[in-house]
């Protein structure tokens, strides 16, 4: 099955009040909702201010207080400032910039379904496809036949993954009420499609079950930072741990973790179309909990308290220490552009989807994408795949990648509506093209994940 990381330590994670990068503890206030920690100010002369002064785009002073001592779980409401607070619709708009719903399929062939299949070389069992605009997930087999599906009549499903017991976790947005106000939710559906629970949370792009049954999700929330032009509101991304029932337990800010070790990571300048510092300057899109075990004996990067994330706007793959709240390793600036997905392989290398694009409209976009395998210890690229011709594989946003048990690599070219499997030599041995098209013939954008036969067979009705 698709497993993006494990969690080994037992018990409650520490939240030491003496540590300079404190954990952000959350309290559930109502069913499906929560309130973030209070916002207070640090002086520009503080340690955080000195670190953030190294930013190329601003001298940033962190204004978020942590106030989450190990015996205190009370959460204050932040002061409301109508000039500096992002509405949820505005936050959703910023999160969605550069993401399509439909896109032109590869121009060489209008065929759909499985168009390439070499069974003697392929390792495909079942592929889970998420269609954001359709609010739908489909499970197809190696022949492209629909085996199972999940859907709702409204909303947008950013990504769906299966848990160890076959439940479906869905990062989604929904529009409710007479004014159709949008909000972000995390859904847990049974394999049969029954809604087990729904939590209204600032979930962003990705959620994954970790080995103790808890759920780790990326978040995106408004936060006040100061720069030479004054206080402004940005979208800070974070990692939030939930109970198996979806109750928030603990969260940490990626801004705080990335700035905690300036010798390892420096923010690159990110500006909007008007030349001003961008509010969405991290845009994390994937997380992977490290496995510990044998790999951790080779390097502490793989300890079971570490998390790997990808940042589209920072051209970065980073590994952060969850307990200490600081970045341990970062790579990518000057090497990759707008990455999505970075999974750990059994040999300790990282598999990364390099989009070669940070937005759909930029005139600096490459017209091709690639997948690379990186040795994180030597920081060297040991393998890569590009299309042949190069432009035949290009997804300016989204994208998924996974190494299969037979040594082949499954690639989801989201903005082409296609999923394909390649050998280490670059031969395409399986390819599926979505049949979901709009009235212009454009393919529905998708994400893909592979699951092995033994896992799925136990879930399907007999």
C-alpha cells in the first residue's frame, strides 16, 4: 500500500516551554472547528528578528506567540484587525493560484484508458486517482477498469489517500449556505463511501495517516509578520497532528521551523505580479513522515521524529525535526523549480517531482517536467526521468511520483490527465489517460497513488 511515513514514539510529544521554537498547541472549541493561538509581538532586536532579517525579501519579525506550556491547553482568540486579516475565501484563492481544473491532454493521441501496458515489465496493481474538480476518487486496476469509486455532489477534492484499514482521507473544500461560502475540510470516508467524520480545518494539499493511527496534515493559515513596509498578513503553512477521529492535537509552523536554522536554509524572494512580497511565500504541498528503523541507524535524517516537506514557492525539499521544531536538512534552490511530492525510498534516497514551474502564467516556466532521485547525504542526483521528447511530459502544477516494488516508477502528470510507469531506463511500460473530459476535450486534472494487490483485495467485497 501507499505509505508516506511512519510514527514510532509512544505517548504525548513534549511541548517544552523553555525551547525557543515552541510547539503550537490547539484546543477544539466546537465540533469540527478550532481557534489558533494568540498573536503577540517580538521586538525587532529579538533572536527571531535577527534571523528573519536575513530574508532577501524582507526583514521579518515573527509575531506569533506559542504559549503552549505542557500543562496549559487554553487558547486565546487573536485580536481582530479588519485591515490585516485574510478571509477564508481570500486564503483559498491564494492557495489555488496556479492550479487548473482541466488541461489539454497530450496532443499526440486522443485515446483514453490504458494506452500502454507491458505486463512483463509493469508492476501496476491498483491506482487511486483523485479528481479535484469532480470531487471524486476512483480506483482502477492495471487494465484501467474501474474497481471502486467515492464521490460527493459538491466541493473540490484536492487529494485522497487510503488509510491502513481502507478508509479514505480527503483534503477538500466545500461551499455551504445561501452565499455558498467556501471552507476547507478534512473528510474520512469508509471504504464503502460512508462519511465517518468531517472536520472544518485549514487543511492544505495533503493528509497522511502515520503508524500510530494519528493523521498528519499540512495547514495554511493567516499570520501577521512585519517587514520594512509595516505589518502585513501572509499565509503560513504548518503541520498539524490529529487524533484518528480528527481532533486537533498539536501543530507547528513551517516558518518557525525553517527560520530556526539559518545556516541550513534561507528564504528566496517571492513577489506577486505587482512586485510586492507575496503572501503565499512557502506553499507546502506534500509531507512524508520518516520511518526510523534501519535507515535512522545510517543517518539521523531518517529518525522517526522527522518530517519531510516540499515547498513549491521556495523550490525546496526540507526535513524538519518535529520534537525540536527546527529544520535539519534542505535542498533544491537553484536545482529544482516548484516541486511536488518527495518520497523516501528504501535505499535512503529521495524521489522528487520537479515541475520546473512555480505558476501557470509565468514566462519563466520550462515547458517540461522531470522526476529525480536524490542522495540526500551527498546531495547528488543519481537518476532522473524526462519525457521523450522532453516536452511530452510537463505538469506546471501538482504531480505525483512513487517507486513501485518492482523497481519501476509511477508518475502522475496531473495537468495532462495521465499516469504512467517507467523503468530505470526510461521506458514507458504502462500508461493511463483519464476518460473524464470537459466539452472542450480537456482532461480533468488528477493525482495518483499506487496500492498493492494484497491490500486492495482484502477491502473489496467477496
